[in-house]
């Protein structure tokens, strides 16, 4: 080339050198940050995918943290309930001991009552003071809020888990399709001849009776009534002068069995059982036991004790869950199927209780001066504390199952997902050092060679000077 105004070779060399410098800067940037994508122009599509995965990673990490906090709250609750269980067992022992009135003095029973009162005060203190990060756990503030619950239909209601719709209110209808019934055996004394020995058995035990010729139905009823609490069978006469043996409780576990050991006794050889209530809640079939129903689904977990008026007839009753409960965000997305809401009722002596023969009874009734203190009614006191022990144990089991099957598995699943998503994001965004060092070496060589070539290209116009005459 013999032109000096335009040096195309130099221009091409500069362009190639600029490109090599650009590639060198990209490689240096990637190696210094460890990232393949540092700006959108590095890989627009990859940046979009990477940012989406990064958002998921942040949410999953927060979901893991949320689940761990939920596990801590449940563990704190279970620990407090274990102490309440110990106190309840102590109370149960004191009630049983105080029923031994033939051997205990009034002073000893009074001393036992003082211990019962102290234990109830301890339960109230635990229920009022147990907290997690400033949140009270057992004072009832985390219980579900219900409305329109008919006291004539439902004697006790415990909602332990519920998923509420976006409106914040869940309407529920309990439908009784099969009424609860007691076990019943009916007979007469018309065929009593000579001494008749008969065994009458109930759900609590059995007793053997001896009746002579001419024993009236009223006399038979009177004899059975004396031991009704021991065998769990009530006796009465009907309008036709016959005796009627009826279980004290409702349900399939309730039984009345009459067996003639010698002689002839009407109704002997009969074993009658009761009927559990059956039905559904909003169409979901419930488990019935006596007058109680329970439902356990992924969206609703409740237990209800029905009154004898409602549970022994076919019908329905409705109520609403309007809020409350402790809501846990267990998934990365704020969706109802990635949340869990559990309810914790009040666990003080006024909140703990259950239905006995269709009537709601509370633990505070064991306090001095109340209807079921040790001086008044140890039988009812025993039933109350026995029901409460079972209820607390059931809740502890449910909380343990929630920890094991929901929280622990959720953490394990989220950790697996986090690992896989992090790996996927890394493949898109992180720099491959082996590849980048190879590119860096190539770029360095190109920059060095490009600089040398540009120097040569810039010298080429000087060749035109050779064409000029020498003066």
C-alpha cells in the first residue's frame, strides 16, 4: 500500500485488538467475581433464569427458617404440656387415694385437697406463663375463634387445625346420619321359679345376683342399681312392669350382657351393644365414638362432643371458624397449601375439660368448695381428671406427629430442593474457572499479538517515503 491518509490495515488491527481487550476484560471480570454472568449483556436469557432461581433460593431459605421456628414453638408447647401431664397424674392419684374414705381421716382428705389445689394452681401458672418469642402458647390466645356454636347441640368443641379461605371465615355443618344409642336389654320376672343366679355385665365390670321366686321387677332394678357405677349399667322399670338394663354410656364400646348361671331369667343369653354416632362435616365422613366425633384431614382437624339431645337424633348443626390459631408459613410461596394453622386451646383449670354423659365438666371443679372436690364427689372428680389426662396426651401426640410428619419432613424436602435449585443456578451463573483461564490465556496472547501487529501496521505508511526523491 502506498497511501498515507488511510491505513486500513491499522484500522483492522485496532478493531481486532479492541475485541481481544474486551474478551480479556470479560475473562478477568469473571475470574475476579467467580460469576459467568455479571451483567445482563453477558447472557440475557441466563440472567432471567438465574434471577428466578435466586428468588426461589431466598424463599426456600426463609421457609426452612420458618419451619425451624415452628418446630421450636411446638417443642416449647410440648415441654409445658409434659409438666401439666405430670401434675394431672398426681391429681389422679390423690383422687383415687381420697376415695378410700373408710381408711382415711378427714384431715388426710383435707391434706390431699390442699395438694390438689396446689397442683391446679401450678397448672394455671404454666398455662399463663409459657411463651415463645413473647407469644403466649397455652393461655388460649392461639385457639381458633368460633361463632354460632349451639350449646344445645355441641357440649365441647376443639379445633386443632384448620385452613381458612381468603375470606378468613370457614362455615362448617355437622350432619348426624346415624344417632348414637346405648346398649339395652329388656325382660320381665314372670318366669322366675326357685333361686335364679344371673350375671349382669357392663363396660366397667360384672356382678352376680341371686333372685328368689316371685322377685318383682322393681326388686331386680333396686339390686342392680346398687352396683350400677361398678358395672356401668343402669336399671329401671318400664310402663309394662318389665326391667330395663341400659348402659351408662353411648356407643359401640357400651355393652349390657345378661347370663343365667342357674335357673331361667328373661333376657339371659343376650348381649347388647350401643351405637356410635355417625355423620360428616361438610361432607367429609367423621369418626364417631359414642357421642363424640372427630375429623382429621389435611385442611381440618377437629373434635366435638355432641349433646344427648343432638347426638341421639338425625339432624344437622352449623357454626363458623372466624380466625385464630397459629399460622405457619412452611413453603416458599404464600399459598394456603403451603401453610399450616394449628389451634391451642386454654390449658388452665378453667379451659381443660370434656363432656361426661353429654355434660361439659371442667378441671377447676376439683378445687376446694367446687362440685367435684375431694369432700363432695370423688367419682366425678376421677372422671374429669381422667378425661383431661387423655385429652392432653392426645394433643401431645398430635403435636409430636406434626413435628415428625410435617415439620421434619418439610425441612428435609426443602433442603433437597434448595440443593438442586442452587446447583441449577450455579450452572447458569457461576464461572467455570478452567474454561475462563483458558480464555484468559487466549485473550492475553491475542492482545499481545494484536499490539505487535498494530505497531507493524502503523509503520506501513512510512514505506511511501521511499517513493519520494532524495534531495
